[in-house]
């Protein structure tokens, strides 16, 4: 199987030699200018001849590099599975969570798509021109770590979830004689309420929502501003659940949430206790 890291090592070796030639040529150019300034045309002619020789050597080295890339066969590397195999291997080594099937993967909290036809990668909606698996996975990990360090207000997030939850409960109770203020509501339904217009969903997509849920799940918080507790729940239908990673890197599937008064649901833990009426 073709390995991009082997190609990279080969290119680095030639790059070093090319860099040395360029540095030598730059020194000659400085001497060339001084020769002309001083009127030393004999040295000027000699230095110009040396520069021509360095140019030929540089062209030869660049040809070698181009041949190495051509022999590597980047399209075959992507289309025949070499790229994906190494991408997944680096994810495992660098502890970057990955799930999915070619050509679409989730590297929590990002969505990755491989565009085989154009030899491009997409990280969420951003096109990334990077076909070195190690470099791409390192960037994903760095972006994830940056998000983890970003300020997060769990109380504010819960308050927004509670407001959307209450609105959804009102909608479900419309036209009913017996109403309830407590029930399991799908998180995906709350996401729709939180982002009613498409342009909102572009700025705050489902991956971002899942990441906020993960940070809330890891937070030491179980009570809302109004005193109610909240509780996540699963679903038998996995397509209705949102996949997150907990603080230990283990995957969890959250489908529903409910907000309740403590006296109404006694003996239940807000995070580990799960309702499943779906």
C-alpha cells in the first residue's frame, strides 16, 4: 500500500538539496550585484556562469520531485483506499474519534467528506486541500482541542434548552383536555426550534449542537435556573439519537430530554437515569 509519509520523506530529502542550491545562488546574486557596482566584470562573468549552473541543477532536482509525485499516483492513492486506510490509522494513533463509512465520516464534533473526483476534503462545509492523512488528522485534533478550551456557559445553554422544551410541550398539549408539563422531547426537535431558519443552521449546525450537548453532559450541572432538573434519555430508534463523546472519550447516544420538578420524579438521577417511551 502506498504510504504518503514515505513520499514525504523522499521529497524532504530532495527539498533540502534544492534549498541548498537556492541559498548558494542567492549568495552569488549578491556577489553579482557587488561585482557590477565595483566594475569587476571578470568576477561578474564568472558568477553569472555559476548561477546558470545552479539553475540547471535546480531544474534537475525539481524534475526529480515531480517524478516522485507522479510515480506516487495521488488519484490512485485516494480511489484505491490507501488514503482512507492511513487516515483511520492516524485517527486511532492520535486518539481522534472517528465513525462512519467512505466517503463520509464523523470526527467528533466535525463532519468529514472525501471528494474523490476533485481530490479534496471537506471539514464540515470548509474545503481543505490536504491529502496527507497525518497533517489532516493533526489539524482536526488541534481544532477539537481549541473548541474544548473555548468558553462554554452550561447554565445559559440549559436555559435555552428549557425554553425550547417548554414551547414544545405547549405545542404538544394544544387541543388536549389533559395536559402535562413533563415529558420526553427529542433533542433534534429542540434543535429545530433553536434554529428555525436555514441561515441559523448554517451558523450553528447539528455538529455544533452535539458538541454543546457533550460539554453539558460533562458539566457538573443537573438543575436549571428555575429549579427544575433535567434528564437525558435514549431511543430504540438510533437515527433519532445524537451521538456525543463523554468526558472519558466514550460514545453516548442522547435522544431525548425532560425537565421536571424534583418532587415529581423522586429517586432518579438527572444524568444516568433514562426515560424511554419512544
